[in-house]
C-alpha cells in the first residue's frame, strides 16, 4: 500500500475512528445506565418484575451480538422501529452491554457486607441515606474492575457494527481495501491498530481502577 | 408476525444450528490444545517462551475476532493457499479461544495451593506424579466451569464466521430473511435457537459445577 | 417510670424451626454494665440485636427507657412500629460490632462524622469538629484522615466506638468487640470500654473476656440454649454458682486459657 493511497483515505479513516469512539462511548453510557437501572429495580421486592428482568438479561446474554444487531436494524422496521445504521449500532451496543452491566452491578450490590449496612441502620440512617451513602459507593467501588474489563470488550465489539454498515473504522478500512485491492494490508493494519488500542485502553483502565479503589486496599499498616 | 415462516424454515435452521455447534466444538477443542501449550509456555522456565506466551495471549485477546477471522481469510487468499472456508473459520475460532483458555488454565493452576505440592514433595512424590495425581485433577476441577462458559462465549462468537460465507445459524437466518423479506421473524428464530442452546449449556455447567464441588468435599 | 434502661421481658425468637431465645428476662439499669456470657450459638448476639431491633423478636417485649421497641400495641393487636419511630429510637442506642463494620470508602473522621451529618443534621464543620473530639477521646486523633483499610483491628474498633459515641447515645451495645482482634490489640479496646463504664455509660456487652467482665461488670448474665440460666454479681457467678452449665463453661474457659 503506497503512502499516497493512505494519505488519500486518511480523512475517511479518521472520520471512521470518530464514529468508532462515538458508538463505543454512547453505547457504553447507554448500557451502564440501563444496566444500573435493571440492577436497582432487581432489588425491589416484586417477584414478577424480577422474573422479567431475569429474562431480559438471559436473552441478551444468550444470543450473539450480531444477531441482536440484525434483529434491530433489519427487523426493526417491521415492528415500526426505523433507525439509521449508526443509531441501531449504538442502541444495539447499549442493549447488549446493559445485560452484562446489570450482572456486574448485581454482583456489586451482593458484595456489600451486611454488617456495614447494619452499622448504618444502628445509628438510625434512613433507607435513602443508607443506599446513597453506604450501599452504592461500596457496591460501585467493587465493580470498577469488571466495568473496565467490559468497556475494553465493548471497544472490540464496535467492529461488528461494520457488518450493518455503520461507517466506523473497520467499515472505512474495508471500503478502502475494496477500492484499492489491498485487503490483506488493510486488515493487517487493523489488527495491529486494535491490538495497540486495546492494550492502551486496558492500561488506562487499570490506572483508573487503582485510583478509584485506593481506599479499598487492605493491608493494615500497623 | 408470521410464525409460519419460522415453521417452514425450521428444518433449515436446525441443520444450521448443528453446523454452529460443530464449528464451536471444533474451535473449543483446537483452542484447548493451543491454550494448554500457551499456558505451558507461560509457566515454563524459559524466559523467551514465557514472553512468547504472553504475547500470544495479549495479541489474540486484543484483536477483535472479526478482524482475526478476516485476517486469516485474506492471508490465505494473499498467499494463494486453497483452504476450505470451514477450516479457516475453525482455525480462527481456535486461535482466539486458545488465548482465553490459556488464561483459564493458568488461573486454575495458580489457584491450586502451593502447599499441596510441597506436602506431596515432602512425602517423596516424583514431580510427574505430583502433576498427575495432585495438580492436574484439581486444576481441571477449577477450570471446568470457566471452560464451559468459554464454550458459550465461543458459540456466540461463531456467528461472526457468517461473514466468510459459512452456512451456520446466523448466515442461514440472513438467507431466510432475504428470501422471505421477513427479517424480524428470521432473526428472532435464529436468536431463540442460540438462546436455547446456551441455556442448555449453562444448565449443564451448573450441574457439572455442583457435581465437581460435591466431589471436592469428600 | 421504672429505673430500667433496658427491660427485656419473656422475649422469644426463632429462626424457622430453630428456637434461639426462650422467654428471656433481663434488665439493665441506668449506668449499669451487664456482661452477657455463654457458649457459642446460645443466642447472645441474637438477644443483643433484638435490643435495637436489627433482629425482630417474635414475642415478649423489649423496652428502652420504658418505650417498646420495634412494635406498637394497637387495639387489634401488635403491629410493626413505623420505620421513622424505629430510627428515632435507634439513634439513642449505640452499637459496636465484632467485625467493626466501618464504611471502607470513608476516612476514620468521615465514619464518625457521617451519622452526625445525616442523622443528627449537624452542619459539616460542626460534625467534623465533634467527630475529631471523639477520635481524640479514643486516642486516634492522628488517624483521622486514614481509611479503615489502613488501620489495625484495634484502631478500627476504636473508630467504631467513636462513631457510636458521637451520636451521644443513652446506652451502648457491644457484640464481642474484641473477638476479631489479635491478642495484643485487645487491651486498647477494653481500656476505652472501661473508661466509658467509669463515666457511667449504660452498657450491655457480649464478651468472652472473663477478666474484663469480672472487673468492669456490675452484673453477669449467663445464657445457654436461649435461656438466661444464671445472673448476679461477677463474684457470685464466677465463683459461687451452683449451676452445672455455668461451672462447666467456666471450666472449659479456664482450661483453654491456662498453660
Ligand atoms: N439469621 C439467622 N438465620 C438462621 N439462624 C440463625 C441466624 N442468626 C443466628 N442463627 C442461629 O441462632 C443460634 C444463635 O445464634 P447467635 O449468633 O445468637 O449465637 P451466639 O451466642 O452469638 O454465638 P457466638 O458466640 O458464636 O457468636 C445459632 O444456632 C445460629 O446458628
Ligand atoms: Mg455472636
């Protein structure tokens, strides 16, 4: 692949990367929000609701992301849901990840020691204060590593969006490859690029993780 | 909703599901062999081998599976190697799964308390016997549930080989969608079959975990 | 009005088919220190947790300064007390747990100040000031900025005591406050408790520290299989009890602790 060719396609590749980042961040935020809501609703003492939420999580975790995307993008219009490829991609990524995030948050809530909640009850804190000041911060801190891990996984899943023609990096790269007959070079470059990206994201994630959970570090100094 | 479309193509879908299961089984088996080798490399005394193993895991877990699959596909095309698409697909799934399985096996071996090997050494066990009688049985017991989980993940990931034209469950769902102009029904049916398979696998996993846990306490 | 701070009358409690408390009667007067001892699983923790209604008792009554906790007597029978009233009562009852239960995401100061802000409604500066004074009192003013994970067990337990004390409770409940501590750290916590007793705090203490109980308690209550089988001044319970279960318990304790 010549340098001139690459230069010619550079703007579209950069634009593609922008779409990748957009889908990744918007999808993740959507997934985190829905997942958190699911985990919170799951704590209500309403068995039928829990059943429903369980089904939601199991269905999304039991089916391939690609099939979910097809169902949303190609099947959507047949049930009155007409979305652009990018919107379908973001919504798909959000729904798909929400199931995993819901499980992460559920585990986080379960990991809060009952005694720390009882301590709050014994000083007479209200249920709302206990949730916001005790349960949530402790639960969220314990979920940071799993959330970081999921965000890294999602950054890789964005390439699947190219299959439903979302104009993200992979899609732009394949367009370029098709027009210039450089399929092998292009995919090789993609592999290296994503490898470095994922390594970088993981590294930043670990830093963040250490920072956010510093207070949780055990090892008494005395 | 037109359920008759689903019913009509059910035979077609189920055959495709069998292909998906077969692909995934082959992929997980290949991945196990690769994973065991990579795990051995990462635990070996040789620094170069350890590095190589670490690089393998980092690369194949870092690169999106779709990119890996297309890479293999184009690689074979570039060098004019005439390999059936199915073989390329299994190879791709196996290479990727190998990285994850290597980590599962490594974690399981690390989770086996060092004191047990020491106790066996103190009793005069030969190193090979320690491996065969003490470490391996326990490590496999610890590794079994995550390996079943890895199989579920691989089964879902195998939907991506549809892009290289293999008639597995996702590809066949696409075909039905375009033939009948009813994509909603087609993908819903395909998705439900994936779900059914995975729920069975998860139930089997839970069963195996209970059995192994019970065996561990005796 | 009775003089009793805590009045427990015919309290029973079951977990499913397992009856853990059987018609327990026990009272603690103002400024009195009562130590509750007994074998493992005899119901000590359960009884203590019933006093601030962390555990709901099934029948009988528990009164704090004459006021029934957890329930409200109504013409149709007994109903659960409104949550707001229960919180109001709990504010006056300090509790210290075996495993400290400090909130790991707050500093020592934060742990002590948090209930003052949220429950007592003090402004932040005032809450912090009072929290610091409390930490000073348990000898930990210099650890105010430390997170619980960086403190030793003994220090964590003292912070937990400061947290309870800062609320200015009318009485204090302790559930084996030193059982999770390394032996060399037990003393510092007992010392704080001894000071509290000397200042006239009403205390109900579950403990396995017989030496401490003998010196600090006004009264010892021995519980076995959910029944109080003996109670009285330490000297009487420890040295003159005719009750075989008490003698056996103390014998086991002495055997284990002598060498
Ligand atoms: N939440 C619960 N559900 C079921 N059983 C319980 C529960 N809490 C306590 N028990 C049972 O009630 C009995 C008394 O428990 P409790 O914790 O009050 O004993 P204890 O005297 O404090 O013992 P220890 O000295 O070991 O702390 C035990 O048999 C225990 O297993
Ligand atoms: Mg107890």
